[in-house]
C-alpha cells in the first residue's frame, strides 16, 4: 500500500472548476478517489470554509475538513489542483487548491510543508510554469518525506 500523501494521480495540472465551491468539490473528489476519505468528508470541507476562509496567500487555498469530520478520514492525503484562470476565493486570486485530509492530526505537518513551498515566490512560479503533473510532483516532493 502506498504511504505517500501525494501521488501523481492526485495532481491535476489544469483544473476545471471556475468557482470556489467547484474547486472545493474538485479537491474533495480527488481525495475520495484516492481512498483517503469517505464521501461525507466533502461536507466537512464546506463547513470549514464557512467558518473561516482557507485562502493562504500566494495564489494558494487549502480546503480541509473540520475536527468533527475526522472520522471520515481513512488516511492522510493531499489533492493538488492548478488552475489556468484564477479562481475568486473571497476576493483573492487562487491558482492552486490543495485539499488536505490528515489522519490523527497528520495534517499539521503536511500544512507546514505546503506553507514552506508556497512562502517561496520562485517555487510558486515554478509550479505555475510546470508543464505536467509529474513536474509538479517533483517540485512538491518534500510533502512525502
């Protein structure tokens, strides 16, 4: 069984969503398909977003579920979706939506690794310019470490 939180199959280099709601759905669907969450997890992602925006700056949003939804998480995983056109996320431009499911609090470590990558403008530019999911996975490789 694969223990990586992020696989190439969980990276979409050209997302299809055009709204925040669609983007959260898209991120959640990847987690579901990866076998990381049950289909109830999506509702907890929307609940979290209603409480506080998951926009992080530098074109990044990290939708994830509430603590009440932790029983719907089967294993820690990420979904990573890049958008060609910015999505309006509460008035902010988002080009990357990273869905997170963290088993037993594992999401804090994953969140900090994502935050480190996205705090570096050069790394963000490389992710914007990457020509494939494979290239993006290489740039994000540290999240699996």
